């Protein structure tokens, strides 16, 4: 990765992301400390289960969510050789439990929280919405909503191959592929979900988002799917692109499910 090609405001944090210890960490820098209770969001950046790209899909989201009165926790989860299923899913559950167990300390509301995930982090966030891999498996309260940004959803033939290789290995059993394909487990108990993708995404096939939307519609789960022309993968906040309005739409969506 050539850090010199990045915008200056990303460069230092990108280097820190690449050098981050391959371990669980819950970043609390974006908890609002004003003496009032706030709703919270757990933000899970992408990185192909190879790294955690907080510099584009973590910190920028957190700052904007803070501007909306939402406290934010950013999750660094196990990647690379430590990413084998279910290690990242256990990290997501650990994060939510840690936040809820310390709700008074962080001054956050315990109901209606949202989980945001981008790319492979989208798979992790989407996994948390299922009963077989997520909140119910770990005895945690259901999220009020899930927000998925150009997510990896499936481990089937239209997956992002790099993410699947990191999570499941290069020759996973069919049973494991099905167990970790979120669209096969998006039932009536799945949280309300906001999804968007760029139509020019040549990294994660848009079919991931489309198939999840179909499953949610079939299950009767409230959801929105947005797509934007000429937008590729890794756009983050997508400022100055056709997708620029996605963030406002997502915030409006999650606010419907706070309680």
C-alpha cells in the first residue's frame, strides 16, 4: 500500500491501521461525554478480513454520527491468520457485551443500538443480525438496526473470494459455506436493515446486497436498498459522488428503530 497516494488526512491513520496488533480492540474515542445519555452505534470497518480500514470506514463515520448525537464504538477484530470463523463474530459479540455491561460508564442507551459494517466488516455486521452467528447465539439483545455499506453478505459463489479465504480457508466444506452466508439466515428475527452499494463495484459483487434484500423482503423485515451509478468499492462517506446522500438516509433509517 502506497500511503503517499492517500489524502493527507488519511495517511497517518492508515499507517496505524496497518500496524495495529492483530487482536480485539474496542475504540472508545467517539463516545460523547456531555453528561447525557445517547444512542450508540458499533462501527465495523472493512478490509477483506485481512486488515481493518478504520481510516476510511471507521473514524469518518464516527465523526459524522457524533454530529447526530450518536456515541460510536469502532471495532478492531481478528484478521489474517486469526480471522478463521467464528473469531471475528466472537469479537463483535464481545464488543456489544462490553458496551452494554458498561452502559452507565459510557452513558449510552441500551435499546435500539445500531451496527454498521462496510465490505468484509459488512459481513461481520450482517452476521451479528442472524440468530445462528450473531446476537441470539451470544445471548445479547437484538440490534435496533443494521447498516451495511457495499457489504460482503454471502460465502457462496458470488462472494468476495479474499474475504472467504480469510474467514473459511481456501477449501471450506459446503456446510460451513451455507452456515456463514447471511442471506440464508435472514429470517423474521433479523433486525431492520439499510443497505447500499455502488453499481461500479468491481470488488464485492452487488448481488450480495441484492440477495440479502430479497431475503429480508421475504421474511417481512423492514429494509432499504440503495444503489448508485458510477460509484465503486471503498467509497466510505462517498463525498462528491452520486452516493453522497447515503449517510443521511442511513441515519434517518436507524432513528426509526431506537426503541
